[in-house]
């Protein structure tokens, strides 16, 4: 999963959990048996390798997330002592190994428990201190939420379409506006590249006064859009951000367009 390309969601890792847990349990039982044999079973040398690899992986994730940094020295020292005790003392090997595995489960257990901190997104559920709590009730934070509030307030106060108050490029951009009470939709589907709507199709919506305002930018806007989004750029009038309460242009910022009266240009774009 770490090396895969394309769309890979964190919850895919959850699907590996039952199988991984079974392998850990089986491996622990076998290594305990190897450690108790006399003469020592050479396969017990797999134990320090397995423990070391697990510690390295956990320390890497801890530093990447800047989370539970206090655990790092405890993890390294405890794992080292537990491994030596397992290999060196045959009589107590099962107990030492059980404590070592228990220590190695502290980090993953607490990391997974972050899903209890707040309602977790149901579609792409993932654990972690940054993943679990999300961005709040509207799915976006601070400045972005204020921009959406200004945009919804502006279009609703300036004769929006009868069907759509505003159309965005992708559904992720439209979703917070819907939660704010706007009749918003996506021109190019979830990913911002669905060819479902062309310039001619948007022209028909505008001609029937079902749509008027289109906002470009936001999530997935850099993927190229579709025929409708390209037609908006060529045919519709940009509403200056100072008027509707947006922000100065920056990467993936929202740009509002008014397509009223631009049906012919949209159809020919």
C-alpha cells in the first residue's frame, strides 16, 4: 500500500487487520516454542529481527505524526530487554515474549483509540490524531468555511438559478455549501473530471434559468475539469472576489462566475 499508485484510502489498511493479527498471534506462539527448546532452535533468531522491524516502523510513524513521542525511549528499551530475556532465559521465555508483544501493542492501541475522540468520517474512516477528529461539522476549517458562507450568502442574494444556487467543479467543493443550506452541485462529479456535462449542457441549464453561478477552484480543480468548466472560463463573467467576500487568488482558491446571458457563448465553447 505504501508503494501503490493512484487512489489509495487509509481504510484499506483496516482490511488487513484480521489477517495481520492472526499472523502476529501465530508467530508469537511459534517463537515462544523455539525459545524454550534446548538446544536453542536457530529459528529463534527471527525474534530480534521481527521486534527490531516493528520498533523501527512504530518510531517512524510516531515521528511522522508527532504523536506519543514519550513512547519512543520506552519502546526501544523495553523491546530490547524483552527480546534478550526471551532468548536467554528458557523458563521465562513465554512470559517475557508476552510482555514484549504487549509493549509493542501500546502504540497501535492508543493510535487506534483516537477514533473515539470525535465522530469519524464514515466514507474514508481512518485512525490517527489528525485523521480522527476531522475538520468539523462542515468538513472544512476556518477561513475556507468563512469563504463558503460569504459565497452562499452572495449567490442567494443575487437571483440564483431556480434549480441550482451554485455549481462547483467537484462534489467535495459543493458539499460544504450544501451543508450551509445552498442548492449546490458538481459540474464534473466527485473527482472533477467526469465528462457528464458539456458547455452545451450548461448552456441549456442557464437558458432555462435553472443555473446561473459557477464556482471554479477548490478540491480536484487542478485535474482539468470537463467541457462545462472549460466553457465557463471562456464564456462567463468573473465576479471579483472583493464583491462576494472571497480571498485573493492562491492555489485552489475559489473563483465565482456569473453565466447569466452567456448561453450562446457557453454552447459554442
